């Protein structure tokens, strides 16, 4: 939206009086915003490098304590020889060893049930007798052949199950020493988890991160040298970019001052002089530039004298602090805008600045909300003419209560509020012919023959000026 419409209201008067906003106006006029963005990107890199250096150059005793702690922690974790999933495996083995007697007893009982259970033999013998009986039946009645086969298969599976149970029973381990070793190992793992993470995987990750930080501490001297060199290169780059940015501003400031003084002359402030103050502050942590610490730039370009290289303060906008200076009377010194201009003068200065900036950029629509704030009717006519000329290159929309300004417009829209059925409505109508004359007369004062005549004179005067726009 900011590329399509520029809105100026009474709030902008306040912004114009704040010196911190002046660098924005100047950079917009100088088309320096891309260069400023590139400077800000490099400045951010320098800030990050200096942050790393600060961390490296922190209290040496704290770094030594940190190194000792990390050395102990990485050593303790490395000595444990951890691996993921180990804790689950150990707990499963601990449960088996702790239940060895019960496991042996249960497996023996199951084995005996299959082999020798009861007076008539075990389950295997019983399944054998069932299989023999079904085979004999199948010889007499072939329909039972499938059942006989099933019985034989069950006897074979029972025999396999008995062999597996016997092997399991024989391999059940009664090993109190191994059980004690597992308990000690699990106690160690639990201790490490209390210190470094909820799981063995987290403990391993903590150890890897601690080892990485320890390597950084051990290599901090080398890293500091690399960062110092990087800082020096960034400072040189920033110095070069700041110088280019400053020269853009210096050149643009000369043109801006001349253009604004020309506009002020049109606004009946011919004795006014406009200037831009560019200042820089020395700083031990600044960037090197060959620029004067203070420059007062007027509408007359002067040859620049050489300046010694100095380390100066900077921020994301560069090294310059811009402030608009003005003198409204010949012989008076230049002073900050906020200390010189009255309300009406501020309005005219803002209009001059907006006009100059508007001609310098491609924003097609300019909206002025009560630009006449602080102006009298005499100045209002001047402002109306200036807005009319500005409309040669832009669509100008002006909200105004001054008839001298409204009469200059090519189209006059009346905004009126009304209340109906408890609701407030806003109606906007374009005025034509006598409607417009009546509205202008009402803006002048009470509608009367005199104010109606004045309104017609205002429109006639505006028509004469408008007719010259199209004469080439």
C-alpha cells in the first residue's frame, strides 16, 4: 500500500519536528534505502561476530570452571560405555535371573506333564494312543482319515514341545554374580540419567554436546583469532558502505535544500533558508570513516575538504545523524526546525517537503488530511495553488475546511453525516454548479450574497489557473 498511496495528516507535523525522523526523509529523497538495507545487513553480521567474541572473552575463571566441569562430565559418560537400548536389555535379563528357580520349576512341571504325567503316562503317550485308535478306525471308515492325521501331528508337536522345554529347563541360569553385576550397572545408569537426561539416549546426546563445547573451549584461542579477523574485515566493509551512504546523503541534501527553498518561496516564505545538519560521533567501538564529524549542508554545493579517518558510532541506518535546520528571517542563524517554526510555518514546511518528496518518487496517490492546520485564509490560497500544481504529476486527494483550497480542486466531494433510525450514516456526494458555490459560501461563513459572490470569484480564479495547465 505504501507504494500506491502516501497519506499526510496533522500527525506528520509532529514527525517533522522530531529530528530522529529526518534521516528517513533524507534517505527517501536520496533513494538511499537499498544502500541503507545493505549496510544494516553487514552491521547485523558484525553484531553477531562481536557477540561471539564477547562470549569467548568472558571471565577466564568462569571458562576454566566450565572446562573442568565439562571434562569431568564427558569423562564420566565416556567411561560408562553407554549404548542405546542397553537399559531395557539389562532389566529383561535381571528379571530372568531373579526368577531362575521359578522358571526351572515351571518348565520341569510342563515337561513332566508331557512325558510322564499320571498313571497311564504323559500327554505324548496319550496322544499316541489316540493316534493309533484313530488310524485303526480310519482303516474301517476312511472318513476318519483326516482326524487320524491330525492326532499324529499333535503327537509329533507335543514331542517337539517336550524337547524344547527340556532344553529350556537345562539352560535356566542360576548366576547370583551376574545378577549382582546387572544391579550395579542399572544403578550406574540411573545415576547418569538423574544427572544428564531422562533416558540413556538423552545422556549420550548430552555427552556429545558437552564434548563439542569442550572442543570449542579448547580451541577458543584459535577461534578468537578467526573472529577478530572477521570483525576487522566487516569493519572495513562497513566503513566503505557508510562512506558511500554518507556521500549519497550529502549530495541529496544539497538538492533537497534548494528544492525546499524554492517551494517555500512559492509559499510566500522567500526569506527562509533550509539546511541539513549531518553529524557523527566518535566511538572506540565504531567503524573507520574519512568523514567530518559535523557538516552543515545548504542548497549550494561546496567542495568538500579532506577529513581524517576516525572511528565513529553507527547503527542500522549508518553513521549519520540528520537534522533539518531552518531560518525564516534573513540574518537569523540556522536553528533546529522544532525551535523555529510556528504551526502555520510547520504546515507550509511540511507541504514543501511533501511536494519535493512527491516529485522525487513514483507514488501515484497523495492524500492530505487538513493540510491547512495552523494556516490562515491568505496562506490557504497559496497552499491550494501548490496542491493544484502537485496534482500535475499525482492524484491528490485533500480533506479541507478552507474554501481557498477546496476551490482549486477539479472535483469537489461533500462528506456529510446524518442520523436515521438510531444509526449514523455518512453520505459522500460530488457537487456541481450552484451546489458547489453554495458549499464554498458555507465554508466562507454564513451563506449570503457577499459569500456567494466570494465563492464565485474563488471558482473563477481557480478556473483561470486550471486553463493554463493544459497550455504547452
